[in-house]
C-alpha cells in the first residue's frame, strides 16, 4: 500500500502540538505494517536543513507568489522515512512557528503557503511530479494539508483514494473570500457545497467536503464533531458526510516515551520496578524548588495554554489543591493572561506551586515522570497525548470526560477499582467544582499507597501502541483504494 502523508508539522523538527508527534510516528508504524509510506512537508527551515539525501524530483517553477518552487525527495533524520520537501524559500524559509510571525500574528500569505502544499500533494498523487512513485492513498492532516483534497477534486479522474484527518476542528484555516482568486480553482468551488464558509474561504472544508473519507483522532471526538456543541459551525457539514466519518485513536511512540528507556530521567522505571519513579519525583521537586515531600501528591500540567485546555479551571481549583497539601508543577506557553496568572500563583505559593513558561521537550519528560498525576481538564480534546504519556509513565490522569480523554482514561469508580480496570480520575462538567471533586478523589486515593500503586500498574499496562492504530488505517486504506479501483 503506497500512502502519502501531507502535513505541516513533524516531530522532532517542527512542532506546535500533538500533530507533530503523530506525523513523527504514524508513517513509520505504517511501514511496520508493510506499507510504502512517504511524507510531503513544506520546506520550513528545520525541515530543509534536516531531511537528508535530498534529490530534486521536479522543478515546479514560480507559483502561489513564490519565484521558485522545487520538489525534492530525501529521508527523515532518525526514522529514515522518505520525505518529499516543497522548497519554496519565499514562502517557507521563515524562523519560528510554521503559522505565525514572532509577534503572534498569522503570516499574511498563509493561504498561498498552504494552498501550495495541497497543490503539490494533489499533483504528486496524480503522478505528475514523480514518475517513479505514485501513492494509492493521499492522507492529509488538518487544514494545512486539506487543499490537496480540493485540487484532486478539481482534476478528475483521480485514481488516488483520499483520507483527511481532523486533529483539531478549532483551527480551520479561514481566509477572506477574496483569497479564493489566488488558488487557481474553478469558481464553482467557492460555494457552500465547496470551500465557502459564511462568506469566508475555509481550507478545513476542502478536507471535510472533498476527501473520500474523514477521520478524527478518537472515536468519541468523531461523534462529538457532528454536534452543535463541538462542531465549530461545521457540524452540519460533518453530519452530511454520514458514515464517511470515523475515529482512529492516536498511539504513543514507545521509542520516545517509555520510562524504562528514557535517558533524560533521573532514574528509569517500569510497572515492576517502580522505585525509579520516586527518584524522578524527588528530582522534579528539587529542580522546581518544590518542598521535598514524598507524601505530597504532585499534580503536573504540560500544555498549550489556550481556552481548549480548560486551565482556567485549574486556576480556580488550585487554592483547594494546595490547601490539601498537594503540589502543582506546570509547563506551558500560550495565552499571555493564563501565563501571567500561573506565574502569579507560583510566586504566591513558593515550595507548593511551580510554573515554567515556555516550550521544553526534555523537561516535559522529566515533569511527566516526576509528577504523581497529570491534569487535562480540556473543554474539548480530539485525542490528547499527554494523558497517554501519563498512563505510560504511571502518572495518573485527571481528565474531563470528553473526546479522546473519555476514550483512554477509566475512572476510579468502586466497580472499576474492584474489577481492576481503573486508570485515573474523570469528571464531566467544565466547572471548577467538578475538577475540584476529581482532584479531591485523587488526593484521597494517593493517601492509600497500595490502591495508588494498583492504579499505576493498571495505567502502565495499557497498550496505546501505534501498531494498533496503523492496522486500523491500513484496513481503511485497503477499503478505500479498492473502492477507487472499482471506479476505474
Ligand atoms: P495539543 O496537540 O492539542 O496541544 P496533545 O496532548 O495532543 O495536545 O499534544 C501536545 C504535545 O505537545 C505533547 O507532546 C506535549 O508533551 C507537548 N507540549 C505541550 N506543551 C508543551 C510545552 N510547553 N513544553 C513541552 N512540550 C509541550
Ligand atoms: C490536536 C488535538 C489533540 C490531538 C493532537 C494529535 O492538536 O488538540 O487532542 O492529540 O491534535 O492528533
């Protein structure tokens, strides 16, 4: 099965969130299942610099406002997965975030930048750019890659099957309708049945409308996005796709996230050898200036600080958490108001609450290993990876029961404990009181070391491997590709 993954982020080169982790692991997992998987990535500086053995595949010439566009094929560092790189210096060779300037404003030419990525994806998939390789399936991720589905729809007959994965419906790639003229698509595409969304141009709709199949990153989120509450105005479009929408849960990359082999930790540990986790906790408390107390449960947060993540609930529940003798360790960056609120809390509670603003991959590992519990009180969560890392590291998740969080954490109810199924603590209402009650239950359970260890062992025994997800994607690709073949 030849499959081309089109995306704007990839761990460890370009990452703003879990999307990068997925692209860093899924293609390799598919190769492990026998697929011929390749990547198509924009030529952002970190990508152009790191992809090895790059050879020119096609000189595309000037387009989308770029004077020169060259398609090269090379290999990812570490994984060696083959990767096509769209080298368009005028559009992509910019420092920092793939989407924003350093002042936080969106790059003004994002429509052209990500239309180009989609255009190259479509033409590569049609066999026009690389005579040596043509995918059977094009798999586009999030709005950044969604336009490939529209360009393929504009140039039938396409023989390639298409899958579009929604990692987060909140980010839609909306542009002024006037930008449509830059795309080179027939006028009929700028209609409600196409890319038009309330008089704007929506790249997300290109994927939702024109991909043969739409997936999201958890089964529950696949159902939620068909509702008004979680649909961000696109629930009608999603309902319109009926059975063409399904959920495939993300996995954990065990080569990156495994406490038994994680060399960045103060000590390594496993479900059978938990002593190392206590050392990691001591080291974290020392590193953050938290009181060196083994009995104080440390609640960790590693997160983008945005309204999605519900961290305002943590701020509200924090006085209760600290009063009960627990500690907070937070690593995050994002909304300036949330950043300064957390910094103020840390200042007011020395030794009890520690906050690090910024992005630090290595510290995220130390924090998740050293904490006892990880808080993920999201308003919505397509999948969520930090709770999966928490489970793997025996750091019990305290999560709101939405999206992928609902699909991955089993609440410590009496019956779940009795049946040895419980792996964490869940709550329903997005209110400080509901979070507070879940935190209280976690603190009470932490005071019963035998019970807490039982939960840790059950959490660490969960298998969220990428191999399982890759098998599900392979079955989907097979079905879609054979449907396409029967149309020929
Ligand atoms: P999202 O993609 O919505 O941000 P996920 O839970 O899927 O949420 O993925 C977040 C990823 O980003 C995880 O790998 C997490 O460890 C990482 N991450 C988030 N914030 C930080 C940070 N401030 N420092 C280091 N890693 C972070
Ligand atoms: C998005 C979602 C997150 C998910 C990630 C990877 O960023 O917010 O829930 O885990 O994509 O699929």
